[in-house]
C-alpha cells in the first residue's frame, strides 16, 4: 500500500482510486476487526471467493462502472471508521 493512500492520524482513512486500493482497505479493516475472510463473507452474505477477489483488487463489472462514474465526475471515495 502506498502511504499516500492514507490520510489523517491514528486509524486513518483510505483513499480509494481503483479496485486495488479498495481491496487493500477492505483487507486492512477486516483484519483490524480480527475477522477471517470466511467470517466477513458470511456476515455480509457473499462467498469467500468473491471477498478474496475484492481484497485482491479484482475489478468486477459493477465496480468498474462505479469507478468509471466517479472518475468522470472527478471524485474519489475515502473510507474511514463510521461513528454510527
């Protein structure tokens, strides 16, 4: 992970530019919660295989479309711990 993808202090947010940076963020926060891929996949109702692909930065068709819209609008996603 490029350190420029992290901002702030403490458990810092991740800037998401592409599938790879999203996968890095998902893996980081999953491990911070001490969850296995299987546990997280079961909790959210997806296969472990799909979660592994996300963490490895695979661009699914849906993710490609979302990222294309964000790029076209000059936007990025920043992931941080929710306070709710």
